[in-house]
C-alpha cells in the first residue's frame, strides 16, 4: 500500500478522535440504568438481567466491546503516529545529508 506521508497526521487524528468519541459513549453507558419499561414482572427481570449481563450479553458486554473497539482505534492512530515519526526522522536525515550537494557531487 502506498501512503502519502503528509496525510498521516490527519488519519492519525481521525483515529484518535473516533476513540475519544467511543470513550465518551462508554462513560454515558456506564452511568445509565435499564428501566423496567413496562413496570411488570417480566420487564423488571429482563432489565435486571440486562444490567448485570454475563460477559456475553447485557450492558456490561456492550461496554466491554466498545472499550476494546476504542482501544483498537487508539492503537491504529498510535501506529500511524509512530510510522510518521520514523518517516520524518529518515527523511530529515536524508535531506540534511543531501543538502547543498549538486547532482555532480553525488
């Protein structure tokens, strides 16, 4: 894959912004409770089960999945940032190495 190096900071920022939005959503989900919408025994039991979940279902499972997704977004942004930093170090070194040298001096 060919990447245009000047585009990397924008992509990195997009990944980090998306991760922050996921983090914000997770905070909202953590503060919410599931109401017994019909105020009957079935909805009360269902709401209670949704609140606690079992790791695979319920609000907690949603929070865990979103948290992992947010971390993956953050990791992708960090990887782009590292690649960009390496690119800038290498290109900076190359630019300094060749500065002031005409084609005939090479």
